C-alpha cells in the first residue's frame, strides 16, 4: 500500500490492515472487491468518502501503526501455527492435512510475491519490451532514434516536448466515459517509461513538479482515450493522452475489451475523456511512473440505443433507483438485453397521474424506452424527480436519463441513474437544454481516423 510519499511493498504486513479495510468497504458498497495494490492515503480517503465511509477510519483502531500491524501479524501466525499443530498431532490423517495447509499457505504467498514482482517489472521495465501485454515503440523521448529532427511542440506551460513519434489526436466534443459518475482511477496504463517527458510536463502543468531523488503525484488530470487502428504494434491499441501527448497505453487485454465502445465514441465525432492519477519518481537516471485512468466496465460507457428525436435534456448521473413493474413489459425489454447480459440504455422520464380508489390523484414518474412504457418509480422516489420533470415539461423538453439493464431470456431488471431535483444546480437549469450525445448505432466495426503515424 502507498503511505505518504513512499511505497510499502504489497507482501509486507505494514499497511495491510488499512488496505483490507478499504477493500472491504468497497466490496460492501459495490459488491466487488478490488485489488487496490498501490494506493496513497489520500486516494484511500477519497475512496472511502465515495462509498459513504469516514476517512478517519483509516487510522481507527490502530490501523496503519507499524507496531500494531506487526503485533497483529505475529498473533495471526501464532494462532495459525497452533491450529496446524493441533491438527497434525491428532492423527496420521491430520499430519497429512496439516502439511497440505502449510504447503497451500506458502504457495499463496509465492503467488502474491510473483504478482507484485510482475507489477514492479511492468512499471519500471526496459524500453522496447512488451509492457503489460502491449508492445510500445523502442524509443526514448529524450533521444529519438532513427528519426529526423522531431517537431517541437510547445504546451501551455511553455514546456517543450520532442516526441519520438508523431501522434495525431482526433478532434471533437468531449464525451466523458464515466458519464458523470464518481470514479477513481482503477485501470492501470502501461508503457509509461517511453513517455517520461510528457509525464513530467503533466506534473509541471499541475503544479506538482518533480525533482531528482523525489516523487510527485497528481490526481484528477483529464486525459483522452484515442484508438489507434494503424498502430504497427497492435491494431486495437488505445493511447492515453494529455494535450495530444501520449502518456501510455491500455494493456493489450484492456484494449480488446474497450476497443468497441471507445471507437464508437470517436467514430461519432466525439473525444473519449476521463480522469487519471499520475505518480512519478525521478531517480536521476530514469523516471519511474505509474498512470491510472478511471474507466467503468466497457458495456457501461455508451448506451445501446439512440436518444429519441425532439428537444431532450439529459439529467445528470445520480444514485441508483430501482424501476418497478418492468416484468410487465419484458416483451419490450427482452429485445434490448445484449448477449453479455448487461448494458446501458437511454430512457425518458414522464410525469403521470394515478387516481386512487378514493378519487385522490397521485403523481408518479413513468419510465419509457424508445417511446414505450417499461416501468415506473415508487411514489417516494418519484417525489424526488417530479419537480425536475415539471420544469422540463414547462420549457418544452423531454427528460432523459441513463439506465442499466440486466437480464437474460427469462427476465430483465432496469436500474435508473438520475440526480434528484435537490441535486440539480440553478446553473444547470439555466444553461439547458442538455442534449444527450449523438452516437452512431451499435455495430461490429467503426471507421475511426488514423491517430498514430511515424
């Protein structure tokens, strides 16, 4: 785990309690238990805040205190040793079982050490090798080889960069792949060692300069994801760029997973943007760097369907809201469930009235998909959205929102993600409408402009 400005190896007991606490908090909130092998205390605090936990708990109960962590580790191993001893002396079968347990423990520890060694090698590997499964050009930005005098590119902060290769970024309106969600940088970038000068420029522009013998870190840096169909090393390559300068690439495995949604965004004339966290250490001889970008699962980057015609405004992303009575409209939802079983959709929200038996009128929110009813929201939840729908109807707009559909040939579930009326700012209301980005229909192939050239 990362603590302060230094790094604690993952195999060490120190910091293990804090890391496990953060992992458990994320698992309880999202249902997934991330690895979080390299995490600063500041980043850990941000993660806890986003899952509704107090960052103060990071140091609660003695977490992060080396002496207490060491004592806890000794106690764990003592109890484990006593258990193995009891099992071993109980019977011959117990001896075999105890030997098996000990062997399994050592195997798991070896696998963890090997995984850490692989990550460290990927992070600070030599130029020209395959980093994280994707080959990167065998060049150093400081001394480009086999090229004529490169073009000098001056950034806004007057830092000059001499790229070894010329990269062309497609231009377009920004499309934030996180769609407004609170995402922390969860996907590791590879090949950063080739682009050390660009990474230094990011740090300088972010007021986090780096000096020899020290490290530096910056969070929340906006970057673009650019598909490079003519990359000679990988046709699925996706570069991570800051102000047209490459900082690294998604690994070969991640590039395959994200190729289709990213290419769809770019082919639609938009630029896929997200946020990143950058850490670097200057040893004097070379720059060690790690770049992480925030990416949701590929199927949750772009909606499967297109926005309806007319004047629409897209409601900002909000907390999850379960849609009711979607089982009554499975004949409509079934055609929108992809083979993967989950995807993102654009739905429209409409104000409707239900008349109770006593004659009282009760308004609620009706959810429609491509103009057809697919469910509704419960009365309590509808009350949080109705003021917003009344506003959009008054100005002649149809409110749209993102929804995640999960299902199969048997059933489907729809979850809405829309901000409540109390979470909408006056600036957002006055700047409307906010039309949903127009994307090309879903396809197996997309024509994207060349973004890599020698």
